[in-house]
């Protein structure tokens, strides 16, 4: 009888382990290289009526483009080689530029904001580190009525409407990265946009990346929301200096993240270490969960996201012009769970 019980217990244990294998995600659930998996992703876009493109890892780090059109209007179709507003996906570009300056010894994580902008209230108690992880206490949700014309106007507007709650707790604010963009300009001696062009665009041969002031309406897929016009898009992007002022094609954004982020283990590992010390695991423009980074970008009429495993370099991106932010978050969580095999919630 004793031996029979042992056999039963072993059998039950094996059954439970088998169930565990099916329930708990292990690594990547969707292999983008398989045609069936690409069909699953397109079916997801179709069933959720997402007009846009997904980019998923293919051979040699190059993306496979999956497109779904919910419109017959050519002006509304999202193409992988067409300009698209970066929104907050630009923050990782700004964060990477700050890291480059840090590596050259031009600043460090503890450099105070007062070195650059002593006129900001409490700037001596705010560090680069706190700007990078949104714990500066600074707030600025103002929007101009007309587009800001250049970097000088962008910085002046930012400083005019900035407030400080002096709490130094997590608060996702674009102003943190607007200040980082201004610091990049001061330290490099050139404009923020010129720094991006010189150090990223030229090196990586990014052909489709422009400042909002250079973009013509017909170069961008039009927002499918009836209450979003081009004026609103330009006003929004003009006031998101360093945090959404650039337009870039999905393919070129892929090139940037793959080559400047995923292929730089020193930077991303340091960011991961910094993020683990925070109440919210965020640093340099991205959220961290295990070996996965993710980010979302959202402005009126346009939503985008990416998730990537910085160890395996597997990545997936979504760009859409017809969904709202809640649908974007749902899609981002779906990709995190089914593509990366990670649980929900960061």
C-alpha cells in the first residue's frame, strides 16, 4: 500500500508539472519567423480593428513588417517607411544621448540641474538621475495655442510653465526629458536636433527622421480620429521637445533601438540596475521587467509601442493612427505576454 501511494504521488506531481509548463510562459510564445505566427499577429490587429503596422524580429536583426488596413484611403494607411510621430518613444533616444555624454565624462547621474538651469525652483536638489527616472518633482502639463517655432521657444515655454512639487516621487512627466534635451544641447554645443542627426541618424543611415518643423502633412499618415486635425498634431509635437518633437519611420526607429540600445549591453545593463532601485522600474526612457524593456508613445491621433528582450534581442513594435491609448495599453500588454512570455503589469 505504501508503494502504491508513492506511485500515485509521483503521478500527480508529474501531472501538475505538465500543467505548469502549459500555464507559465517560458520565453517567446510567438516566433515571428513563422508564417503562422505572423498570421496570429495580423489576426490580432484585425480583430481589434487596428489600422497600422507591426514590426517583428526577422533574420539578422531586420524586421518583418505586418500590415493591417482598416481603411481604403491612401492618406490614412500606415507604412513602415513613412514618417510617424515618435511621441514618448523618443525618450529612449534622449536617454541614450545623455548616456553618451555620461560616458565621455561631461556629466554624471548626480550632476545637479542647477549646473544648467539654476533659475528652476529646487534645481540644486534635482539630479540627472531623477530626470532620467521621473522623480524630479517637476510638473508641466501646459500646451501652447500655436506651434512653437524653434528650440529657443521650446525651452523658454518649458521654463515659463514649469512647477516643482518637491516630492521626488514617481511622476511621469515630459518636462524631465525636455530638460534632458536642453542639457544635451548645452553640453554638446549644438542644438538637440543636430545632436540626434549627427550622432544617431548619420551613423545608422536613418533616412526618415525629421523635426516637426520640417514635416509636411502629406508625409505622415493622417489621424483617423475626426476630432484631431494637423494643427493639433503640430502644436503637441512642438511642445514635446526631446520627448516627442521628432517624426521617424517605423523602420528607422527599429534601426535605432536595435543598434543603439539592444546592441549596447553596457548601457542597457546599467539602466536595468538603476531601474531596479526605483519604486517604478523605469530608466532612460523605458520600463524594465526581467530582461524585457518596453515603452509606449501617444499623442492625439497616433499611438505606438515596443517591447524587446535585451538579452535575446527579440523585439516587436506597433504603430497605429486609429486607436486610443487604452487600446494601445491592451495591445502592449498582449505583445509583452504572448511574444515575450512575460506576465502583465510593470
